[in-house]
């Protein structure tokens, strides 16, 4: 597996990212753990939150009969502007009608400048969080439910709050009780209103709040930049939600993400049918909260998922990824902080596929 060390070193040298940690489990055994970040470095998982927290919680609650995949958004939020028949399953498959992303944070940051204060009162952060969620629920559908798969942060913001209601706990506490404790993990949300203890290093992801525009977002909002504090969630909507949301907010080590991936292989999450892409939605690659490899240019390379029953995985905007090859019994976790070099830095796209191909080649699997 020395080739993987070389690739990660090259990734730093070529400014794909500043820090990286990768962990590989094969046939239930850890076969690789490397990178220039220490083993205990926490990474902002970004959208890996969608699978490790929200999807996991949905399936755990479904198993406990506290939340059904057929439950409707309107059962929890009668005033939501989404199609009244949109279900939990629709949210998991990204076919609910919600658009991909809206910058709710622009209005919140303007109306609540106190959020930038280190000593901001808890009730002010709670108020801002509730206002962001109200705006999400007021968002109308951008396409008819079930007609296409449109990857949506907003859908998972709503699903996270549905999980919290069904589980009778705040989302971060529910994640702690239903995922962290059963699996013995140290992953978790970093709520801004709660003083954070510990001295573990945290990989930086950006240096201003709000973050700079990502490519294609240049005209979406106009706010003055302020210095950001270390260790706070990268995503600005999640930041306005006190760091806790169904779409982003988790921090974790590479080992813990890999242990979660192994738990998925071992059946920790009970699914109503084998992992597979959505058969009901045209051209969808989505698989009940996870994604599957795309036909061309897959982030997991050309090998992972090329044998039945395929693979499931997910990416995170900050430069993180988890892929689980169901046939090979292979878990590959690559955590980086590529956004620390600027959101326009997209070198991770080509690097991810090379790295995953190198894993399979090194294992001769």
C-alpha cells in the first residue's frame, strides 16, 4: 500500500489539499491508514453528514418503528410548501422536488449580526436556527416530485428535523445515542453555542464567514466577509443553525468514518431491500441516502462498484468521501480539507478517482 502514501504526498505537493487522512478496510480488516494529518485529526465531513447522521438515523428510527419511509413531510410539517405526498423515502432519494441549495444564511446573517460574537446568547442562536428551518419549509418545489433526482441540501435539512421529532431528541443528541454510542465512535456535531473541549487538531476549511462563493455561486449573495473562527462548520447554512443540521455539521476522524462504513457492510443499518439505485426515478444514481458510482467519471474510480451488487458512497464539499464496495467488502475513506486552498480548487475530482483505483490495484482485489 506504499503507492497510497505516495499519492497522498503528491496531493499535498500539487496543492490538491493541505491535509489528508485515508483509511481502508478490506474483508473486515484495516489494511491502510495514512496521510500527513495525524490519526486524531478531526475533519469537517460536510455532506458525509447526510449518510453518517441523517440517513443512519432515518433507518435506525424506521427499524424502531418511530419513523416510516412512507411518512410524509406534511405529517410533521403541515405548512411545508412541498408536495403534500412527498415522503421520507423521496427525501432520501433526492426526488422530493426540493431545489439543491438556497443561501438562507444571507438573510440570517444580516438580521442577526450577534451570531458573529463569540459570546452570542444560546437563545439567539436557537432563534436563528428556527428561522433558517422555517425558510427551508417555506421553499416551494422546483420540479414535480418523483420526476427526477436533484441532489438537495434542503431536503436533508428537513429530514434531519423529522428525525429529531420522531426520535424525541435534538439532532446532535439523537446522533450520539443512535450512532456514536452503539458503534463506539467519537464523531459528532460541534454546536457553536456549546464550549468545545479537547485538544484534538481540526483541519481548517476556510478563513472567512460567510465562506467565499463556490464556482457558479458568484451572484447568489452579497455579504461583507468577516474572519472565521477555527473549528466551526464550513457550511454557512449549517453555521446559522448553530452547527447542527441534517445536511452538514459532523466532524470526525478518518478511522471513525471507516468504522461507520464497515458497520454498514456488517448490516448495522436495516434496509427494506438490498442497497441499489432508485429504480423509480429516471437516470437516478441515488441509493436510499447514499449515492452509487456514475457511469462516467465516477469519484470512486473505475473499479469500485464494477461487480454486483455494486457500491454505495457519498462525497463532502470540503474534500471528504466514503465508498463502500459491497462485493469486495471494501471500505475506502479519504478525508481532506481541499477548500482551505479555495473553493475554486477542484483538483480533488481527478485525485479521488486515481486514489480509489490505486487502492483496488494495491489490494489486487
